[in-house]
């Protein structure tokens, strides 16, 4: 078709976005450019590209952004200790602003008037795309076909047949899923009943406790300024490091999360996550921080981590607030260097050792054995710092006032 209008669509290769190519063409009398991004979901990306062109896209890009995802999005969140509501490592939430950024890049290359995504009107992702686009390119329209057309799966299939849209349909899944290198989310189906124990078929990455190895396994992770740089005494590149820890933790059944979550759109939902590498690395990084941060730093950073996680979850990655928080995080991480030793066994991961040349922990001060260098008389001054002055305390006791 010939048109002077273009739309750039985030294309997964599935039913929703395949139908969206044709629907957007007709609804907006526009040419469609598609973008398929590799964040580690193991999809057949080249097949998706071919399908997009066959349906009618005039350009179909496939871009490997795994390295950028880890270094520019995952690592800052790891350094911040960002876990939404204390448990969710934000895998999907971290991926959306990166996808939006590249949608906008291609839209500007093509002179497109809009970008489009396949999110529904009930989830968080629609907001993450919309807000990211508003921050980076406020003049671009953001279209959400699935939010507009009101078609269910059966209607989409019927539409595809009418329009001769080539599809490769898998059997309908009992669940709605999304995955990338940092985690996998699972919802819907039987999981919507919070009393119902998640069945094993909800999990794809992690072994069950029953099938996990009986033998425990130890690993050592090296950090530099809060970023993982090595594994078991050897330097490892970011992508390989995440993949290796993912495989180790998955085999031991580590990283399963069952969470009642407060969605951005105002409803509660039951979310199942698999986040093997994220679970291990977040635990290790926080453990190392306990060695090198002061008490006040560690406690304030914990409060800040909740703020950072909310910000990412709510789609505000491209905000001045996030940039300001990152400056604080980087300052806290300048001494977070060292090695953490962890034990993996039957669904659990435990820190069993940590060391750092920058540690504030000093054995000669902590020990109760020979070699104790702590001046015990210095403790006498604490009452004047944290308690009442001595004369005031005596006056209260003399009056029989109980505190």
C-alpha cells in the first residue's frame, strides 16, 4: 500500500501483534514498520521478522538488546536494590522503557507519526510504554490496538482468517506470560485464585524442590562498585554471568515468587515469577553492602530502594527523579566491591561468606576472644548520647517515676 503515514509497532510475532499490523494499516491508512527485540526470551526472532514482512510490514527490524538491557537497566536496578513490594525484581518493568526507546528511535528515522504496542487496557505495560514515549518524544502518538479493538482471541483468529494473515498458532496457554533475561512472569488461569497452589506447569525455568539436586552447590560472585564482574574466581562478561547464574539457580529450584501485587492501574493481582539469577544476585549484592556501608547509609538506602522500585514499576524510568536517585545510588556503591559466597540447595540460596578489602567490619573489634581491641570503657559515654543525662535520670528515679 502507498501511504505518507507510518507507524512503528512493537512486534512479538504472536497473534495480537500480527493482527495489529493489518488492523493498523486499515484503521489509520498507514504503512507499518515493526520492531522485534531480543531481551532473552528465546523466541524465533527471524521467523517473526519474516512473518511481519509477509503480513505487510514495509520494514521489520530485529535487534539484540540483551547486553544493553543488563548493563543499562538491570545493573542500575540491582545497585539500587530495587524489588517492587520487596519481592519482584522488575524484569518486565525494566524491559519496557528500553523497548520504547528503540521504537522511538526507529519512528524518528522513518518520520512516523506514531508508535504502537500490543498491551491491553488492564495491565501495567500500557502505562510504561505511554509514559516513556511522552518523556522521550511527546509529539509522537502512542497507539494500543488491543485496547481499542475489543477483540478476544477467537475474534482475532477469525479476523486473521478473513484478512489472510499468516499465523503460527501454538495451543492456547492456560496462562499469560512474559519473559526476559532477568525474569519470567506468569498470571491468569487457575492462578487467579490466591488459595490455589501454583501447579508445576506454571513454572518453566526452575526445578521443583522434589527434582532439584540433593547435593548443595557453592558459588562465589565478585562485585566491583555494586556490579557483578566475576564468578568462581574468574572474570565473566555481563550477559554470560547472568545466563550462568540463571542456569545454576534454576537447576536448584531457586527464584520462585508467589505474590499478591498492587498493580499500577489500581487492582490487586496474583503474580507468579521465576527470577533465578535476580534472586541470587540481589541477595549477594545486599549482603556485600552490609560489610561496607555504614548503618545510616544502609538503612536510608533501603528506604530509597522502595522508592526506586515504585518509580520503575510505574513506568518513570525516563524521569528526572530516577536520574537523581541514580546519582545517590552510584555514590553508595563506590565501596561495594568484594566477593560473596553462596550455597544453593533445594529451592533456597543462602549467603555463607563475604569479604571485601573495603569492609567496615573489623574482626579485632567484633571478637569476644583474645585479640579484642575494643575499649569497653568507651561504652560509658553512650548514656549521654542516647539516654537521659545522669542528673535527670537520678531525679526521675528519686520521684519514683517509671519509664
